[in-house]
C-alpha cells in the first residue's frame, strides 16, 4: 500500500524494520546478560506506549506492581542463567580448539576417556567462573565484586578438580592439586574484577547508545 502524501511503500518497509529491530534488541539483551551488566539504565530509557497507559490511578498502580514483580522475576532468571550458558560455551570452545595443541596433558595421559575428560575440565571451570560471578555480583559495588570474584574462582577450581586427571597425575594427589589451585585464586579474582571494570567502563555506554538508537528507530516507524 502506497501513502498518497510521500509515495512510500509502508507495507514493504515496516516488516523488515521490525525484523531488524527485533534482532538488534535480542543481540543487545544477550550482550547485557552475557556480560553480567545491569540493563536497568538502558531499559529505563524506553518509554511506555500510549496503549499501555491506564487512566484509573488505582488500576495503574496495581498494573505497575504486577509488571514489576513479573519483570523482576524474569530478569532474575535471565541474568542468572545466561552468564552460566556463555561461560560453559566459552569453556567448550576453548577445550575443542586447544585439544590438538595441549601437549602437556597429551604427554601425561594416553589418548582415551581420561584424556578427553581432562581436556573437558575447562568447561565446568569456565561455567562456574563466569556464571557464578556475573550472575551474583553487584556491578556498582567493589566489595561485592571482590567477594564474588573470590567465590567464583574457588568454585571454578572445585568444579575442575574431579575431571582434570592430567593435573592430578602431575601433582601427585588431589590434596596437593587443591593447594596449588588455591594459589591461583587471587590472580583469577583480580582478572575477573579487571574485566568487569573494563566492561562497565567501555561496553555499557555502547550498549546504551545502541539501545537508545533502536528505541528511536522503532518510534519512527510506529
């Protein structure tokens, strides 16, 4: 259908714009939750549509309270599960890509199930490290970041120990393996906090800009 005023074919443009906007919103949401960033600032920039407004103040208050409960529950589940998913995925990709070049484990263990399990120990390690930290820490509180960085690093170590047979063989026992692993907890904790600070400083403004651009573009075609 062609508009008489400007001759623009709205039927051909609006669906593609909606698809593009939907994909961009999905990518933004995955980036926010995957990096463990707070989406409150970006979400607050999106205004409600006129159809969502309720004229009765009492009904408006009830609807707002219900929406807040639903949104908070949905946000909590998404923010908790997504960092674990990205952590497990990154660990899996690292294990697969580095397997042919892991000469240390290959020199200790013969090809077989133990060799595969040892290489796959990176999967639970990364899942616990990134998932636990980014789903629990408060990005605006340094004390919370430090506390959960230590907790996540320790949890990642405990998740890796049962599967890393090569490291156990090199160190001689599970007990000594835990002692050596605990020595790396401060280092991995500092790396998590440095990554988190960098993400907050550099990535959040970009996500906010993209989110605002998507919102304005959606309003232009509404």
